[in-house]
């Protein structure tokens, strides 16, 4: 799975956050994202029946996409996500117990951090994908400062208020990828709307990486 995740980060380093998605629509939404060029999909656990949505995506798209959960707050959450077929566990905070249980369950933890202390705590607990959250509050300079001192084998994600239109400055600061939510999907959006939104994000990220 790590190879698949690394491949997507090289191709299009965007995690699509489908907060509020329902199991009855999630497959069409997931396919729209994939067709537009995004292959890492997160269903936050505060969505309606999130484990059902994760299971649907994992069974139908898990061979070519990376599927997982967001808002993973407890060890029980991590176990449930793994049982549903998820592969990544994205959290808004740094909780060493959740990181360790995620790893034990075969998940890739992506832990939220705001300070150097939290980032190093997440890394020390085994997380190698570190999510700056909410990134817009701290700014790209915060990432640049931390990138200079964090171990080179960790990937930094910017999540929270960061749209693809500002991707270039964050990439220059040392970010490896992005978590994007409402710019890709809002509850009630059709698959066609998501496809068009995803095309715009992919184009913007591609242009930013070329710069």
C-alpha cells in the first residue's frame, strides 16, 4: 500500500476530503475524482455512515486508489477503519496511541500538528505523513521553518483553508501534498460537479508543480 500511496503522491499529491458524503453517492463521487486524476480519498468519520462509504470505495476502487478515513480520533476508530478496508488514518491532532494502533492495524497514519513539539511527537510515534492543520492559520512560512528541522523522510501535508490556487507558495515552502475538501466536494454536489472541480484542482496543482 505504501508503494501505491507514494505513486499517487508523485502523480497528484492531493487527498480528497469527502466530508458529509453518503454511502449511496460515494462511489459515483469517487469515480469522478479518479477520472479527473485524484486517487487518494478520505471519508471523515463525522460523515453519515462513514465506514459504509469507506467499505464501498475500498471494495470497488481499492486496487487502484488509496482509500481511508479522516477525523480518526481514537484507537477504536483506527481499528474500525482498517476493518472497513481503509488504508490511511488521517487525524486533526497528534495522539501517539492512535498512531501506534493505526500502524498495528496496517494503516498509514497521517497526524495533525500545529507546533514543532507535535510534529516531532508524531514522527517519534511512527507517523511519516504529518498534516499541518489548520494550515491557513499558520501560513506557509510555518511550514518552511519546520521543514528545515524535521527529518527528511517525512512528508508534510497542508490541510485546512488551502486551495489549489495557492499551491505554488506552499510547495516552495516544502509541502509535499494537500488535503482539499470543499473545493472538491460539498454535501449535495453531483458527480459531474465533483469531476469539474477536480479537473480544476488537478490543473492548478500540475501548474504549480511545474513552476
